[in-house]
């Protein structure tokens, strides 16, 4: 079954909600070079609370975008890694991120002029 993002009943919108979430985008970018522990992700992303990061990681795992590996060590070690499905998001997310970084000044200037008018 193919999706139709313009159909309000289509689950494609749920997928867009997940991949359009800023924290999910930053997690995908943070995991591009391989597995990371929770603290590494939190420190790399910056500005995300542990609660929100935990919720994001759980939701992404439930959507099949990443896996959570628990190692039987003391203290326990947990690593997160993109699945092949999650890895397939890297190119489109990188393209959007590159665009945002390239045009941030123009967007901010437009926003400021809209507020002043």
C-alpha cells in the first residue's frame, strides 16, 4: 500500500510527524557515524532534556528507525544505533539540514521583518 500524505486518514502523516520532529532529526544526524550511548547523544544534541530524549529514542525504536542494545556489564551499558530503515533517512535529513544551515540568516531576517510589519 502506497501512502498519500494529503489524505488525513493516511498513516503517512504519522511517519512525517516522526521524521519531521527536530529531536528525531538530530538523533539521526548524531547516529550517522555509528552507535552511541545515551549521554553521548544528549551531549552531542544539546538542549534536549533527558526525558524528551528518552521519549524520542523510544518512539524511534518503536517506528523501526533505531535499535537499543543493552550490554550485560556492570554498570549496564546501552547503545543506540540506526537500523537500515533509519540509515535510509540520512541523505534526505542531511539535505534539509544543509539547506537550513545555508539559509538560516535569510529565514531569520524574513521572520524579523514580518514581526516588524
